[in-house]
């Protein structure tokens, strides 16, 4: 069954579901991060998405813009460090693009994630190939923009596939930004945790978009 | 590593509670927050508000620069973590006297992201914000965008605080603050690692007789790991690197700082100062003033930073202006 519209209630369920998945993967994300980072990516993400879940759960609103902003602000205040604004910004930027929309269609979602990518690229300073979240996020957004159709779960699935392909490619990169840039060649063979988180988020949004 | 604390995850909250007990007569908590404090005489209508902050764990930076002639409001995050935008926004709202707010903080990825987001929130609330990021540490190389802020924080906030107290506009306060920051160059040498309160673990390892020149305030890799050498070799080496980056001519005047990273003794700092002064004298550069002590630490990291700030008459005037904080006072 095709889903072409996300109304506020479904969007809220999806975001809460993303939070639960990220929280449940805390140890896995830390383990991935321990090879090339300081091993705490999962902790920051878990704190961030716990705060996001709690802030969103407490909010009664039928405005997708407000839901996205509250969720993003939770990540910002809960995760701290650089991850807070970078991952919270994904949703805060979505909130800005969704202003005035009562419900989201495929085209709105593409706008959301393009704004998210633009924020991360301009504020974070990383380019594709730097072995960061951008290596998943950029291919994902490009896949969304190339997607022909209005089925939202399929849109997210296309994005997630491109994101996971990007994660696989990060194994071959030497880091250009973030903590692991001090490692040089020792970073080869290991995937980036931030890119992994992006893929998990997109995949989960797609899965939950098709649930009632 | 033994530390005097309670629950490790409460170190920042407990520290500020202690500061409030000792010095609550001159500062107030902002919005009931754990780690955001404002001068009791701020904001002043029509005076630029100086907002200063960054991660905890570097005391006396930043709270040690809260006071008359220095920062009006200080906002600190967790240990070695940037404060989050909501805290920075509360600080900006508290300090806004209608003449705008100057953010001063170190050039670190996490801080930039969080303070920039806060700046957006301030714009939404009609608060005009300018920003000066400190980037005095020369160890990362020529590109100033990549340089980290270490000890220049003190002189940057001193000049900003004095300029604001003198009634300068936001544009002028930013101008002279940026000039002070642009005239600072720092390089440090680390002897022993710091340990994190929460884990008790060192942030990196150094051999018994090893030192690292240019190591960052959070254990970021430096430019050269070597064996310990006498001060009369290390200080000229460091000063030489600084002067390669920022050429000084005979007759130039500088302010000199020797800063302890936390564990290094005053005795050692004064010995390094002796050698650094001799180096500058041999170049005909005049050391117009000196600061020696503990200004920006990394827990109990051993080592010191040497910093120079080239001064003109304007910077000298603001450096000499009276100031008063819990750790830095000038009459």
C-alpha cells in the first residue's frame, strides 16, 4: 500500500521510533567509533535522542514544523559536542522547510533533507570523501532528488540504500575532518560512525513510514 | 588518578556550586543553570555585553575571567565539551543591555557549531551578536582557520572587557578585540598527560622522559615529540617557532605570558620566562609586560604555553585598564 502523505501523528511516531532505534544501538555505534574515533559517538547519540524522544513525546501539536524542531532541539541539547548541532540540525532544518505545511508529501521530504545536507555541509565543513556523516548524507539526498514518484517509504528506502553504500565507501577513506583526521592511514578499513547513524536514521524513517 | 570530587559526572555542577558559595556576592546564576554565571552589575544599559565560554576543565578559564573589566557573563559546558546553544542563548539574553553582545570563545569544531546555532537563536530574539574566536596556537600550521584557541582567551577577553567598559560600540569592541587576538601567538610544550574526572584515565600517553611540543588542550596531537631538554633549549625553540610565524622587529613591544597547563610549577614557569625574555632581548624586542601563572589549564596536564601579544598604544591602554575577577585583578 502506497503512502504519499505524512500527517503530524504519523511523523511523530516515526521520529519517536528513530529515537528508540538509535538509543538501542548505543553500544554498536560506540564500537564502530572506537576504531577511528574516541569511541563515544554512541553515547552522545543516545543522550541526544533520549532528550529528543522525551521532548517530542511531551509535545502536543499537529504542526510537523513544530514536531521536527522540538525533536531536533532535543538532540542539540542532549548530545552536546559537535554531534548535537550536526544531528539535531537535520531535524531543525526540516522544521524550517516544513513551516506552514499541515502534512508532508514526498517533495516536502526532499526539501527537508536537502536543507539538512546544506546545513551540515556549510557548518560542519566536511566534503564528500572526508570520512564523515556527509559520505552517507550527500548520496542519500542526491538519491532523493533523483527519485521519481510520490511514495514516501520508497523515497526513504532509496535514500537509505545510497546512504549505506556511502558508509561502505568510507572504509576506503582517510579522514579529512573530525577527530579521526589525526589518524591518517590507520583509519583505512573502518567505517565512519556518523555516516552509519545517518543510514540508520533514514532506513528507520522509511520502515516506519509504511507502518500504520 | 586521585581527584578531590564527589560523583565524577557531577564535577561541573559541584564546582560551580562551590564558586557560588565563595563568590556569590559578585556573581549570580543565570536562569538557575548549573554553569552560566553573570556579573552582579550586568547588564548595563547601553554597554556591549561580553559573553565568554567553552568547555569546563580548563579553570581558571573561563569563570576566572568573569568580572569588572572582563567578561560580563560566562557559559561553560561539560568537561572539554562546548556549552549547548540553549545555555548560550540564556547567557546572551541575560547580558544584553541593548548595545549588542560579543561572543568570545576558542576555535574548536564543537564550540563553533553550538555558538553559531546560538547566534541564530539570538537573531530570532532581536539580539545583535558579533563573534571573535581565539586561534593563537600555531601548532596546527599556517592556516589560521584550523588553529586552536588557548591562552589568547585571557587577553582577548581583557581587551574586550576594557573596550566595553569604555563605552565603545559593538563594532568598535569587535574591532579592537579582533586586533588583540590577531596579535597573539602561542606554542606550548606538554610533559605529562591530563586525566578525565569521569573516567580517571589519561587523555594520551607520553614516555617518562618524553615531551610533546604543540599538544592541544584536549590532548590533540602536536608538532614534535622529543626527549625532555633544558629550558634554555626549549624556550628558544618555542620562541623561534613563534617568531617564524609572526615576525617581530627590533623595537617592537610585546606582552609575554608563561602559562601552566595545570601541574607545572611557578618555579618552572619563571625559568622558562627567563629564557624567553633573553631570546626576545637578543632580537631587540621589548617585553612591555608579563603574566606568569595559571590562566588556562587542562586538568593536571604538565607543561606550559608561551605566548606573545604584540601591542600598540591602544592595546596597552586596554590591557592596563582596571579589572577584577576571582583570579585576575589589576588596579
